[in-house]
């Protein structure tokens, strides 16, 4: 009986442990993290992301991988910045690249050109896919980081799609996961059911500044869309303030 009792307890502990692991894994991959955590993940000096000139970044997500490059090789990939912020907004969310050892740069922010509306139900505006290109200046190991962050607060979300990277491992995400990459925050693989087609194959990386992008109501005109976003921001910011005071 004693043995049975121990076995039963072990079984219950095992189930409880499995449940905890499941919960931890879910929250670890779903939630955006602080800009400080992203800097630590990417090996950047503290303050680098705020220092890119778009204001006080608060939280976001990033992916990275190290690859071996040679002088004159061209690094290319496709990216698409999505946002629910006004365009432009003083809450100047942005996407960025860090390429060690060469430097860091903003890819897009709310001042960018947003010719596309409504291709994805979760975001009001998208830049469309753009090609990034950089000629490697020397032989050696490079660490490529790509990220997206909220600025000023954490209320209204933005995201970055990435696909068709020509160097390193799994640059097109066609394995359906992040093999060859490391991730921090809310990084998932999206296919065309996201509403925006990958530029190569069936899969693309989706980095977001929050756990679950909030579906937005598509309104009939740009004017209404702007008013709707403004009212929604006010409502959500009030709600957040109330929560924090509680
Ligand atoms: Ca900051
Ligand atoms: Ca934001
Ligand atoms: Ca792909």
C-alpha cells in the first residue's frame, strides 16, 4: 500500500509538473518582453533601442541568428511593418535590425509610408514587403537581430513580418518553426491565412509587441478609420489606467 501511495503521489506530481511546464512554455512564447530584455538577448548595450531615435521603447519581440559571411556577400531579406498606431503617431512604434558587428538601424516606424490597409484583420496599416540589402564588409561571423517594439506605452500594437533571408539557416521559415534561430517575446510562424502572403514559400516570421494582436473593426473610410483608432486608443488607455490604479 505504501508503494502504491508513493506511486500515486509521484503520478500526481508528474501531472502537475507537466501542467506547469505547459503553462510556462505558453506564456514564455506569447508575451512581449522589455526593451532591456531584447537588448540583453541581442547583445546590445543597454539603451541602444531607445537610442535609435524613436522615443522610449517599452516592450517588444525579436529573433536572431549567427552566420558566417564573406567580404562582398550581400545580405538580403524581406520585411513588412504592421501597426495599429496612427500613421504617423507620437507613440512611434518601430521595427529594427541589429547586425553585429556593423550596427543597428530602424527599418520602419509610424512615419513610414503605409500604402496598404486591411490585408490582415489584426492590423490597420502595413508598409507592404520591402527588401533589405547590405553588403558585408569583411569575412567573419555576423549576428543578425530583427525586432519590433512599442514606444511610449504598451497599449496599441505593432508587428513585423520577415521572410526570404538569403544567408544563414532557415531564412525562409519553411520548416514551420524557428529552427536555426533564437527568439524572445512574441515570435510565431504565420502562413498566408494570416491575410498577408509570405514572399517565399508558405511560411514567414511574425514578431509582435503583444500577446495576441487585437482584431480591429474595418471601417468604410480613412477618416472613420482614424477616428476609430483614436477613440479605441483613448478607451484602452483609460481602461489600462483604471487597472493600474486598482
Ligand atoms: Ca525604453
Ligand atoms: Ca504601440
Ligand atoms: Ca518563407
